[in-house]
C-alpha cells in the first residue's frame, strides 16, 4: 500500500522512514514537508496539493508536533484518506474525539499510535501482570532533554507537553499492562520560569484496589538515562526497564520479546492490519492521564531553561 509521510523531522527520519522501507506492506510514495524530503521519493511542500495530485495514496502518516496535527489530520480525512497519528494523537482530547468521529462517519481508519507499547517486553509484562494482585507501581522516567530534543522549541510552548512528551510513553505502557483503570489524584509540576510546560513532574494515581501508583518524570538527568516501571505484586516484583525493552521478575530476566523487531516496524504492521480490516484504534487513556495531571497539578516555578 502506498503511504505519504507528513513532517520530515527527527522522528520521521530516525524511525518512520526506516520502518516503512523495511516493511512488506508499505511503499513510501510521497512526503509533505516545508523544507525537507527523502531521497528518491516525490516531495510536496503542501498537504492539499499532495492529496489532489496523488489519489493513488490512500494512507497518510503524520509526524508533526501535536499542535499543528489536527488541521492536517482533518484535511487528510476530509480527502478520504486513512490517517496514522504520532503520539500524542492531538493537542487536546476534544481534537482527538473530533478526529475519531470524522473517521467513523467517513468509514476510514484512524490510528493513534503509542510506540512505547510496542517495546520488546511490554506484551510479556501485560501477560505476567494479568493474574497478579498489584500492591504498588512506580514509574521513573528521567532523561536529558538536551540530548533527545535538540532545538525543539515546540516542546516548551502551550500544547507541547514538556516532560510529559516522553512521560506519556511511560503512561502508554502503564495503561496497556495494568488490567485495571487508574486516574490521576495529585501532581506537582516544575516549570522553568521562561517556559510554558513542565521540565519535571510527580504524579500520583488512584487504583481501584488501593495499590499505590506514582510516577516521577524529569528532563534534567544527564549521564545514565532511566526509563523504569516497577510493579510490586502478591507473586513477586516485575521490573520493566530501558523503556520496556527489558523485563525482570524478582531480579531475573523473564518473558519473551514480541514478534518482529523494533517499535516502529510493529506500528506499521498494526497500521496495515487496521487499514485492511477497516478498523479504528484510538486509545486516549495515556492522554487523559496527562491532561488530568496538567489540570490538577500544582505549579512550581523553577530555574529558566537554556539549551
Ligand atoms: P520535530 O523534528 O521538531 O518536528 C517534526 C516536523 O514537524 C518538523 O520537521 C516539521 O516538518 C513539522 N512541523 C513542526 N512544526 C510545525 C508546524 N507548526 N506546522 C507544520 N509542521 C510543523 O519533532 P519530532 O521529534 O519529529 O516529533 C514529532 C512528533 O513525534 C511529536 O509528537 C513527538 O512527541 C513524536 N515523537 C518524537 C520522538 C523523538 O524522539 N523525537 C519519539 C517518538 C515520538 P517539515 O519541516 O518537514 O515541514
């Protein structure tokens, strides 16, 4: 199937282009970018022109930051194309609901991707937790913003999510592996005095059986990067580390990796299935947790951020 990639920035180049190139299902038939492109692929600077001139391309994958994404997604759906959304699926929940309603009304696929859910050991962790009694779960997601988001001003602007841009990846795993629903009860947000979004956050959650659930997100960690989820249960302690790539139970490596290799090849495999079946996948739980943390969070002003 032919696909167009829109927004040729960091994640498009690092992950989408290689995953599409190695996929048996997809052909990268066009790009839409205001100043970039992919060698050997027809490039457009404007989405509407691409949709008009390439009716053979039925699927559009959007790799833009969250704020401009809604208009692009609506334009693609309006032109009868199936749409894949990078995470987070929009700048607000209302936008996401509107996109889903439009796709449903038009009989089109819309796919809100959560790439971290496709890390090697997430499915194994979900299976292991499915019959355990949860006592506590702690997320520790600490990384260096200068290393992972060089020159990206949008992450500090309204709608950019700040440290929740990576934090939502952790929450996408948590909502996938826990059998029970959780919701935010409290949050502290540390916001640099020259920015609109948090550089660090602590969040606590309600769990229906009273398990203690909390998360710490911090973008100021240099050196070793930490992407850990530790779940204490009645039958042992599960540790998912390296962003879901490694799983241990009581200190011993455990579980089998998911089929295929890599988060983005798995996303494009899933997209192929959704388009073939005419299905929609729009799980907004990670985004609900983040928007609730931003709604409930106590704002703490901290040192200005300079790249
Ligand atoms: P990025 O490199 O800063 O931006 C991606 C592209 O979006 C830009 O190159 C630009 O494309 C387009 N764009 C930016 N602002 C725009 C605007 N106002 N209007 C229209 N187009 C605009 O960002 P990224 O890191 O690739 O992230 C994009 C999305 O992927 C985000 O939602 C992010 O959360 C997600 N993501 C990022 C990573 C990562 O490691 N960076 C990992 C997983 C997911 P053109 O110049 O081509 O027009």
